[in-house]
C-alpha cells in the first residue's frame, strides 16, 4: 500500500521538528499532534482557545490530505490540567463534530511550549 507524507500545508505554520503533519495510507490519514501555533509561534490562551486553534490546524491538514472533517474517526486530546480544562474543551468538541468521533483524553506531564492542549487525529474514508 502506498504512503503519502504531507509536510507543508497552506495555513499551517512551517514544521520545526523532523516530522510530517500527516501520513496517508490507503483510505486512512494519521494527523500529527497540533498545538496553538501560528506563523509567529505559540500563543498562550485559554485551553478552549488553544484547542480551537489546534483543531483548526487538524482540519486544514486533513483537507490538504483530501479528507473532510466528517472523515475524522478518532481524536486524541492531551491536557496539562485535565480537571480544569476538560469541560470547556468538551463544549468546543461538541460544536465541532457531528457525528462525533471516538476519542481518548489524558493528562500529560508536559507539552511543548507549555501548551495547555494537544490534538491529534485519524481520518478515514
């Protein structure tokens, strides 16, 4: 099965790590973890706002790979403070998805740039 590695995506800040933004294998797309990054770097904000930006990047990457938001079947969310931030990110999640994908959530010891939330996803056609 062929693989397509997606690095540069319009609207997504340039990669600073030796990774791909996504890898497409057949009808599946594996999207790397996204933070609240902009062209000028990380911008600290509320967990909900950081998650909104991370999801925006995930959706742009999915689109570049040829997938729709509705193709996202799995989301992985890492929090620095799960108890404090889960409720407001759940509200955002509910607004962003219909149908709702499967999901895991967990509290991480640390995220790059001291971010509050990291979002990664899998899409399938």
